[in-house]
C-alpha cells in the first residue's frame, strides 16, 4: 500500500490532483481511494487531499498520517503546518517552488524536490494552478506512474484549451525533474 | 463496467439507470454533488425526468411524496439539517406506503454547526418507517440504491428506503465502482406499477383522517411489513447476486471472521472497512477478533445478530451517533437481541467514535479491541481530548 498526502488551500485544485493520480493508478490496474478533507470549508482555507492505493481494494477510511509521498501545492502552508509530519523514513516530497519556498531539513533517506509548478502553469495554462506540473514532477521523481498514463488521464478529465495546457504542464514538470535527476 | 468515480457521481449514475420520473432536492453539503450531477443529466437530456427545484428540503420531500402518489418512481437526497427538516414529511411518506428511495449523505447535526460525517442524522429518523441500509463502500452504496427500489416497490412491501452513506468519506471518495449496464438494470428493476395512484380520471383519497378506530392498525401493518422485510431483503439480495454476480449474502448483516472470534466489534457504514483492516492485522498476530457489520438498521435483524454473536464471549458496539441521555443507538439494539435469551456474550461494551468527523484511525479501532476486557464498558467516547472538556463556569 502506498499513501500520498496533498497539502493545499481550498480552490487550488487538490481534489482534481488526487483524482488525476487516483485515475492514473486505476489505469495501471491498481485500486486507489482518493478523498479530500476540508478544514474550514471555504476558499483559501488549508485543506488536504489524499490518495491511498494498493493492489487490492482499499478498505481503510482514515486520513493519512504516515505518507510515502507528500505534495505541497501551496508552500506558504509550510509556515504554519508541519506538512511533513509522519513522512516515511524514505519518503519523497514534491514542493511547488513559488515565492522562494525554503527547502525543509528532512531525514537522511527522505528526498525533497522543488518544481517551479506555478511558473510552468502560468506559461502553459495561463493561471497559477501548478497541480499538473507537480504531478508530472511526482511521476519523474518517484517512478510511481508513467508520464503517458498521466497524459491519458488529463485527456479524460479536461477538454479543449485546458487539456492542451495541462498536457504541456505535465510534460514540463516531468522534464524539469528528469533534468534535476541527471 | 468498472470505473474510477466519485461516490456522489456513482450514485447519480445508478439513480439515472433506475429511470426515475421525478427528482426533487435542495442542495446541502455533503449531498450536493449527487443532485448537481442528476440536475446536469436532466439538463443535458441524458435522463428523461422532471427535476423540480424547490426552496427547502421540506418541499423536496413533499414534491417526491406527491410524485410517488401519482404512481411515478421518484428520488431525493439530503443530509443532516436537511433530513431533519424533512422529518414530518418522511413519516407521511411511510404512512402513505409510498415506495420512495432517498440517499442520506450522513453528516453531523448542529449546534455547533459541523459539516463533517457521523450518522446522527439518519439515526435520528430511526422511527420514521423508512428502511435504512448503511453502505461500507461506494460499490455497496450503488448496489443498495438499485436494490432499494426493488424492495420499496414490491407489492408486499410498499415502504420507502433510505440508503445511508458516510458524507465525504464515501460521497467525496473516489474509488473503482462496477457500474451495471442499463439492460441488466431494466431486467432487475421493471417499471413501477403502483397498486393505487392519484389520478383525476379515477379519484381517490390518500392519507385521510384515521380516527382512534383505525390509526392503530396502520402502525401494526407497517410493523408487520418490517418483519416481512427480514425475509424479503435476503430474497432481493439473492436475485441481485443472480443478475449482477455480487453477493451480499442476506443483505442484512456481514460477518467478518466472527466464527471462532473471542472479540467482535459491531458497527455500521464505512468504518467497517477500517475495522476489517485492523481485524486482518490482529488475526495475523493470532488474535481471534472479528467484525459484525450491520447493513439493515431498520428493520433491525435481531435474530441474525443473536445467532451470530450468541457464542462470542466479548462484543463491542461502535456507534457513530448518540442518543443523548440513553444507550447508544446500535448498542441498544444489540443488547436487546440478547435480553431474556439463553445464550449471550459475557460482555457487550458500547463505544462512541467519529462524531462530527473526528477521524477514526487504525489506532481508534485497536483501542476499542484493547478496551474490550472482562469489565463491561458503557458509552465510552473514543479519541476524546481531555484538554477540551475542562468545566468552566465563568464568574
């Protein structure tokens, strides 16, 4: 079983992000369970979305406290929250690098990747929604998902200009991390 | 076909496949996505149905009552305050023997206001004459809706069914669901043929005054039908298995490692998944633990619960609702199943968890098993924060 925790603010597309990741795992023949948890239930309030996935149906319905992976959609959340609480010893963190986000100090085997996801999103989608660039980076950093599976999922979820933009965002997020790893 | 889909979307899909003629609803979190999706289907012409927008849940319930009385298959959905606001109409619906189906996206009740999940809303409508089925996951939620119409509309039953699914956890949870094909749904669920209907060409009165000479028998009749439901629900589940291949056994309860168990938790809804996870972990360590999932809370399957638990030494009932000033709502039924019987568990302890969306974790469930000792516990709240319950009286 693998567990992903997404930190964002309500309205930043974290649920869609969880959906896209879940759908990609589903296409791989896995059993994902993707779900949100709202805080104050209003735009801009900190919230989480989660993806739990296994090779058999997921039954555990609690939130995720010991994630394998953490995605930080809004790095300003790192000021008030420990976004990395419970992260596995060899866990991987993907952070949207905007407004000079500081890289947190983590344990020896844990890895942190910064993706300029909002810059990519502004270029490709025209709005500061870095989610798809971030999951492109996630795929490259962790090897959990193929880039092409993510593209297929985006094609199912979006149409028209949004589809084009998000496809490009995934590609750029993916290539950015591939470049870092070289 | 297996799809990766949000619970609410899956419910909208299955309701569409059931071909309702009238839908009326008022949006409330966390039910909203269900009725939004249905409204979209109607607007897009995918579903030939009248969608009636109303100003309140009381009116939504009244609209579907009226629709059903004219012989049309109808649907509504709500949560929390919305369900309470429907309350008087819900009693009318069952009293009129109208076979409606509704989704309750389970949510806590105000005050204080809280949009998150527990089961206080539907539990509080326990005595309304509606069948109540609780889903563990979105596949069950989908399948139970389909069976709900079959159960409700059978001439031997003619009672409304409420399918309860945990708000957010299931309604907003996305997971794989096997969605049945229209053709198979049509075979399983033929068009609704009412016994009586409101029709200007053939006038009749429904819900007229029943004075003391008549009222008592109407309640007796409903109570008798609830007894029949204990046999009829298993029959519909058998038919469902033959049509769709998914086997919910009798459709009243699910046993999970109960046979040789020394400790069993009884619970309803999505928390049963979390409990199964803990049972697997403890079984791997050689602990004899199990789960009894209650699917049908109304009718409550007392005889089944008795048979299944009579030789289990220790039972814990985990409620996600309270009956303030009384025993917990599921616990009271489990205890009643053994009252005056020859055999009974030595201990039936009662725990409350998850109110207002307090997360029920693996640790919460392990704690329940750990506290299920020889000493019977009643109404213990799991995961209480002691720092929040200091008494303060001010000046």
